[in-house]
C-alpha cells in the first residue's frame, strides 16, 4: 500500500476517535501516529503509518474499554461520509474495510 496523505489523515482520525471517546467517558487519553522505517513493513500489504492510543478506559470497566475500542473505526466511517447514519454494531465488526486492528479487538472482545 503506497503512502498517501490520505492514509496519514485516516490514521490520525482513527486514533483521535479512540482518544475522544475515552476523554468523553472521563478517562485520560493520548495518541500518537508514527511512520515505520523503510524495510520494516511490506508496502504491498501494510501501511507505513501506525497509530496508538493509550487511555485509562480499562480501569473504568469493560463497557468503557469496548466503547473506546470501537471508536476508531466509527470515526473513520463518519469521516468518510459526515452525513452517514451510524451502522449497527455487527457492520463495524464484520466488514473487512472497517475491520478493527488486533489491538482494537483486544479492547472490544
């Protein structure tokens, strides 16, 4: 996957979604987006840009942690189409395009 400004932007949107929901729930949170060095990723199948959000949502209970875990893909969905209606939860969990990252799954499951 070739780097584009769009991939960087959507990575930022995704991570900001996690942090925004965590803060809305009264948790502390911060996020970071970083580039993998050349040779450390497969440009055919992986994005160069990675993001990570840290929050205290886990200490607030499993429901808060799940909400924060889903927030990244929901933010991406709403960013793609600001007039979009929220999707049923199974659409976020079963769509390859909106598929959560492994770290997001750890919070959701």
